[in-house]
C-alpha cells in the first residue's frame, strides 16, 4: 500500500502531491498546510482504542475502571490543562493553522507552510474568542518553521514548556493538540511510533516544501488545521510541532490512520531562538554543501533523472573549497547515488555539519571525486 503524508492546515487547502522514495529516505506527499525513516517504506497502521500502555483492559460495560485507568485519565487531563492554553489558532489569507505560545513577549512558533507568504495574521488564544493581530518575525522554510508575534500581547500569556526531544523514546504516550478543521482546541492521543524519520515535503501553493530530519512519528491523529500545534508528553512538555499526516494513495488520498509526523522540539527551539533574536537562521544544525542545484534529465529515454547540476556555488563554501564549480553534475555523495536535486537534499539531511564526505561529479564528460567537509545550512 502506498502512503504519503500531507500537511494539515485547512480543509479547503488539501490538494495532495506525492514525492517518490529516494535513496533509502521515504519521500512523502504534502497538501497545502500541516513529515520517515532511512531504509523503510511508509505503511498504513491503525491504533486500537485501548492499544496504548496503561489503557483500560477489556471489561463489561458495568465493570468499574481500574486504578491504572483512572491514573491515565488523570494524566491526560493534567497535560491538557497544562499545554492546551499555550496552543493558538492562526488565520492567514489562505487558511487556518495552529501555533504554540513560545514566550511571554507574544512570540508564537508555528510551521513555515502555515504562514506561507503572509506577513500579518489573526491569532485566537485558547481561552478567548477575540482574534488578536500578529506580524511575521521570521520564517525558515528549510526546516518548515516560523515565528510570528502578537502586536499587543495580553496579560496572562501561557508559554509552553519545551522538552528535550533527543530523549523521546518509542512507545511514549503523547497528546496532539491543535485546531483541526477549524475545531479549536482539539486533542488526540497516541504513542511515539518512531523517531529519527527523515521526510521530504514537495512544494505546494503555501510553501516550497522541505526535507526535515529527525522527525517524531506518532499514532496520534493529526488532521488538517493541526499544523503548528503541540505534540506533548505526559509530563506536559512539548516534544514536537505537528506538521504532517500520512495519506493513502490506494484510498484516493484519504487519511492513513495512525501515521503523523512532528518536528522535534530540539530543532524548534534552535530555530525559533535565532528567528526571534535576528529574524534569520545562521546555525540550523543541518549540513550544507554550499551549492544551488537543479535536476538533470537524461538516460536512455532522455527523461530520466541522472544527477544534480550545480547552478551556483557559494563563495568560500564547502563545495567551492573542494574545487566544485557551476556546470558540474553531482552524481554521488557519501557513497549514495545522486540522481536529482531532491535526492541530494535528502542525503544531506542525514549528514551533520563537519562531516567529511566524498562527492562524485562529472565535468565535460569526465568523472571526478572530491572530498568535502560539509558546512552548516543557514538562511537562503
């Protein structure tokens, strides 16, 4: 069964697209508003109502709940009371999304594809029906993150507590909070299904798409409008920002139950702090080659992707230092075949700044290899 995720912002903005799986990274489709792992293919999964640790065992309708069930219910309610007041609804000219109050100065973190090209927004807090005006602080589409700021922050703002996503473990119970389909302050529950997923979003009407590493996969339902909302653990800490939900192409692009993705909180805080400080990102924690590329077509049919042609090289960047120049065609990186610009982006997403890799390329019909020390991806 072929599945791919879609962004989730607004029910009226959901034309799904499909990206091919490339170089052991599952590339996924995204719709207009809401992200897999090397060496695996996406597959539909379902979550039973009681299929999480600590859930109530099967019993007759008249049987009283167990103490364990009471405790889990209390945990859910405690987390909702702690986190939901920090989750807001964001309205743009093209739809609705969610966001999370980041600090008491009125900064709100969300997805870049939620803000799109807009610079002004209407924000509704969880405990209010009055829309507040907000403006763009900065957007970093490469990691699908953005920060907006309330023009007049009200008293009593509730910034969320962000946890350490590097400590998140498969099987942890989580709650997803947001505004799906315009239903404000909605909550779903599930578990952490996997960590370390690398996911590619193709471009759409609301953004250029992104390849995002280290995403958290969850079985908690993520629906249109949840983008930018909170994925919280039972300690009431935000461990990720809800971004994508899988769709099943065999069902005409319908939802694939139990497959959603969130940007890890470690990436969220790293990017948000820089956007708030200077409006741009200089240290994304992600590897860069220092080139602008486009896909080259060729092969027997003349229409098969065969490499990533270098259009421009950053002055003093990693590729330039290694002797790679405009006009070269990159065909491999770190032993992985590169047949398109998307493949190059996906392979780089799995690398770290400072890694030394061998880059294979062709120039004027000759094949060459250069050893490159990868740099850091910053604002374009």
